[in-house]
C-alpha cells in the first residue's frame, strides 16, 4: 500500500518527513485528526528496520492518540513523532533542536511530549526551539513524572469495572494481579493497598518487585505465572500485546484493567474476552491519565486539576460499558465508537457558519 493510500485509509491529515544531515536527524511527524484541537502525541526514538516501518509506526500511533484524546473528553487531536535512531548512541543537542525547529514550523498544529526512547531532558532541549512541547520538568513549569496521575486514572477505571461486575465498587478484599510494578504499577499498588485489596505482583525487575512486596504486602508471582492467578482484576502495567492466543486461555480473572498500551495483540482478542465474559477496560480509555497530565500543562500545570480530570476516567469507562451492553459489542469496539461519535459531533458543529465572510 502506498503512502497516500495509507493516509487515506485512516484519514490522516498530514505526514511530515524531517531531515537534517548535520544534526543527524531523520524523523517522521504524523498528524491524524485535529477536529477536536491541536494534535498531541509523544516523540519516540527507535531503531527501525526501514523508513517504511518508521512511517507505519508514526501513522498507527498518531491515530491511537486521536482516539485516546477523544475518549478522554480532551479538546485535542492525535499526532506522533518517531525519530529513526538509537536512543543509547544517537542523541545530541543538535538533533533535538533541529526537531524543535520543525515542530515550531507547524505553528501549533502538533504538540510533542516524552515517549519511548526519549526523556524529560530531551523535551527541554526541544523546548529551546519551540513552545509546542509538554512533559518538561516541574522546575521549568511542567508536569514532571505522570505515573501517579496515570495510576489514579487506572484505579478509577477499575472502580467502574467493579461496580459493573459485582454491583459494588469497593476494593476491600478484592484480588488484583499486577503485571509490571514499575512507575505506574507501583503507584497503582499503593492505591490498592490503601483500599485493602489483596495484591499479587510480577515484574522482571527484582528490585521493583521487592518494593511492592515490602511496602504493600504484595504476594510475588513469576512473570510466567501471573496470567494464571485466580483474581478479580488482572492489571497489565508493562508490555503491550499481552492479550493474545496464548494468554487468553490462562486468564482466571473477571476484569482486565491496566495501564499498558496496546494490550490486545489483535482486535479479535477483544472479542475473545467478550465471549469469555471477561470485562476488558480498553487501554486507551483507562490509561489516559498520562495524556491528561501533560495536557494540563497547556493551561499552566496544576496537579490537583490533573487528578480531578483523571478521576473522570471512571465515567469514561462506565460509558464504554454502557455502549457495549446496549449495542451488544465488545468493549474495545464500544470505545472506538464513543471516540468516533465525539469527533463526528464536533466536526458537524464546525460546519455551522460563524459569521466570517470570505473576501
């Protein structure tokens, strides 16, 4: 499929190829949809097998950000930057400043942020050339680490799931199996501990696992066995694509709700969970706290305001469940429908004549 065919298939607005030989910059900026507002999405740095793979990743991720923002009720569209390069060897001040110049030239159509392979420090270098960047440090007026807000949003989404499955949103005595207890998983474990949930945890990092065991009384489980823990909620908070043909038969949970991105290896795996009567909280709805956190910087960051907005993830997950039940469709389809309906509504409103006659 050609590049324009790919743009047309998912209705992307713009694809920008950024090159600066002197700075060593080879990057792709994809803007999917700006109906709701400027496109916001992180800057990823990765070693791609080919330029085509980099473009494909940027397009896919940009579209995902549109849906995440729309489902979260934010007035933002979706975009993404991918830099082709090794984040361990190829970073430089010149590279990120060159990228900042490209972003500035878009005049606010796209706002970048930290993502896989980039850091807060990298964002601050980009910020030297453009104001259209979020996720900078608190010392520079940014939001800093978004993990707490992300975890709080997941916690609120879990509560909506509990109320649907058990007619009771209480975590007391509920069993939660957390896969991955790094930054977000750690904060989630703390929130669950305070609500007297019983926690099982797995992580490939023994130090991270030891922290939640010692501080929150979590029961350690091997990464291989976490799928099979008999629990009320399975919380993926690490890698993507963990809901697949191999894992689905192992699940002994009633709810899957966690912070990991792209949890479904393929859409049909969401349908498989639906057939098994496992309630799945679509990842881009429940893990939107990170986006909410950096988006709050656009108004002048306020942590309490960001947490208040993230608390509405409860309502967003509940709305997805309502659509799923009403339409008799899996929740991942219901989430897409909810996002698409909001974009369509705003797009129709923008057709209304607002008095600016052309000359």
